[in-house]
C-alpha cells in the first residue's frame, strides 16, 4: 500500500487487477460509482479536464471494502452526506490535502488519513495520486472492539486523522493488508480464508491508529491458567472447525485481549498459533497412519482444518522438516 520499508507495497498497476469496476473519462459517471462505494460526494477535476480518467477497482472482504482509485488528474472531492464506515486513504504516490471536520492533514505514501464517517470531508488530490482506500464497517469494528475489551463502549469510537505509516504498529497493519490485497488480486482466492483475516486486520488497525480506546487497549488483564487450559481443550476438540479468536474467547467467557494475554503469559504462544500447531500435529499423525497407496495429503489437510494447501505445505515443512508427502510415503 504505502511506500513503507518492509511493508510489501503492492504494484499500483496490478492492485485489484481482477476487480475492475469502472474505467471512464466521464466525471459524473465516476462520481456516481465512487458515491456508491464510499459516500455521496462532489467530484471536481482540476482546470484541465482533458487528462481526467477514472480507474476504480474494488472488492469486499467481510467488513472491509478494498478499492484502488486513480483519477489521473488533480481533483477536489467534497462529501455531502455521512457514511457508515471509516475510510483509510493511502496514497501510493503523490499528495493529498485533507480537511475532515476541524482537522487538517497532508497525506502522502508515508502518511495515510483515517476519515470519520460522520465528519464533512474536503480533499484536494494532486495529479498523480492514485490511492488504495480501505472502507471499514463501523458496526463490525465496534463489535470487535467490544469483544476485545470485554465490555460495552461508553463513548463513540473516534480516530486521529493522520496515520504515520512508518511506525512499527502501522507496518504490522500494512503487512496484513498487503497479504489480503495479494490474495484478492488472484482470481482463485478463497473468500472463507480471507474473512478469517478480518479480526487480525481490525486488531492491528485499532493498535496502530490513536483512538478513543487506545489506553484501554494497552491494558492487559491477567487470565488464570485454568481458563487457558479450558481454551486449549476447546481448540484440541474443535480444531477441524474454522475457529476464530473471538469464538474461543466467547466460549471460555473472557475478552479477546484477555485470552491473548493469557496465552502469551502461560503458554508462550497465541490462540491461533496454538490452533495451527494442533492441526499440524493431527495431520502428521494421520499421514503416518495412512496407507501410502490410498492416502491423500490434501484430503487429510482439509479434514484437519487447513483451507489453503500452499500455506499448509510451507507450515508443515517448517514444523516437521519434510514435505507432507514424504511423511505419507514412510
């Protein structure tokens, strides 16, 4: 996304290549399509309309809509209505001047902006400022936050406008977003697998961008070992199911952050890493017990909960030092 070291930015020309929505020189057509994806707005190209060409590519994954936008010309965008989701604007090149409510920011490849859906927005994009825009559904993000904090929210969720993409926390968020972008840019991407990244995207975003609950998110609550043992048993008994960290936390009666903190403290791992290790051990045992003449690695992996064959093969080799097919043939 942004030009940030080690964040794996996508190549702008290829971003969401399989998901083109519009390619037009008609300003009003571009405005109408953009209004449907983001929020109703006015779109005014710079004085020279001859270079205007709107290229929009967009896809939705869970509670997020990922959109590549390039107007080729300088434009001014002014919103005329509130929206239901936060918008994270990441310029791939160029610069944009942003006014959101009473706050002002300059956005470039090192600085994203997080637009509040209830505030009036006035933006001027310079020529040569293609952007990757992530729309995050407010209701789903707040639901994730409630689960993480294990309590109701006592004030609206608000974010700072400027987002420093060079910070370590922002890089971690970018890494997950770039993984998702690479996956959805391939026509054979698996939607179910992608949606399981949503919770991680939400969590890293909440930790990366200052917000009204940043202090609460930093507070780690201790979880007793018996609760972690209960969570481990749940994972072992249901490892073939597509569990999320929220599912596990809800089942054992704690918040997501409490569960993660407890796993780090008492098991030196995370709930999802523990789930992956349980699945790998089960696959390993099943392959050793299978008949090499009739056994099938892919079927065993799917039965144990692995949806992505390529990632499974890499993880298996890292864990056991050999290919799963080698284990089967023994």
